[in-house]
């Protein structure tokens, strides 16, 4: 059964998730008491001090937009909904949270299962975001994790199709009770790495993801022009030329859209 869409304004939810999660923790790292603001490198780029990275998946590591549009448009038409309205609600949200905006609660699980089948059948065209594979390849021994609104099976399939190395630590839709823009996904990622959020950089493309990262206490690098309208600390076109120095992330001048 359909219900009228009532999309709340994006908001930055303060506070952190409650207990009850069995979080695997890595070695604890020192807290940056006063995170250093981004500063210019000699070539006009930016350096951001950090101990590790938290990556969104779609739009940051992989470009899955075409498959997402096809799968959600197909589902919307089958459900008698406007595909344009549905697609506007998709970015950054868990599928279940988006579906719940349009359907009654009892219909959500079946619709999410259908959507997941559609999306899994359409991963072949997924490609890596420029620079993503190069950056991930630099992170051996560095605390980093995937924090995605997608389900684990779909996130893995897209990374494999794009040729991006799979993370050792990931937080997917199944791992949290509240999705982005709530801080729980990124707070959970930080906890699983054993690194304080203030020591981590979040890489995000959507307004809800940026809000989630900031609410969790992380600094945020926006990826793509769509992040220009968000409060991300820095925005880059893509990850081309991004370099991990051992003390943080360097972003080249050519990639900067805001910073």
C-alpha cells in the first residue's frame, strides 16, 4: 500500500548510538586533541591530518549511478510511484529507509528484497571512481573502513565489479539500527577501527552522509559536485591524485572544488 511521501529535512543528529553492539576494536590510537585545520601544500593542494579514513561506497569508491537509476526506476514504476520522486530520496539512505517513505511498514521488507535483486543483477557496469583504487592501495596497515548504506552483499559485488580492494572492516545497512544522516554508521565504523572519530576523515558524496559523518565527530571530505551544497570541510571533484602520507591525506589542487 502506498503512503504519502513526507521527507524530513536533513538534520545533524547529535549523540551516539546506545550499547548492545559487539564492536571489534583494533589497536587504540592517540586522539588529536585539536585537529589541525586543512593547510596548503607547496603545490596549492591541501593536507588534512588524520589517523585513518572512513569511506562511503557509492559515489566515493564506486560509480554505480546507472545501475541505481535503473533498479529504483523499475521498482518505482512497478509500485505505481513517480521514479523521479523516488530517486530524489535515494542518495545516502539505506534502501529500507527510502522504501519506508513511500510504502506501509508491512510492505518494506519484500520491496527491499526485490530492489536488492534488481541491483545485484545490474552490477556489471559499476566502475571505480577516479583515484579510488589508487588511494585504497596506499592504505596497507592504515586504519580504514567502508561505511555504506547498502547491504553487505551489494556493496561487496559493486567493489568487486569495479576492481576496488575489499576492506577488512565494513559497516553496512545490516549493522546499524539507524542509517545516515544519523551518526550511528560512522560512530560504529570508528569504534570498529578503535580510533576516535576526531582522528578520522570521512569521505562522502551525499548530504545525508556528510551530516552523519559530522554528527559522529569526524571531519568530512566531500566527493563530487553534489557535496558543494553540504557543510563538508573540503570538497574534491574525485579522488584523483589523493595521497596518504602516513600522517594524513593530501589532496591535489587540481581536484579541489572547495577548500
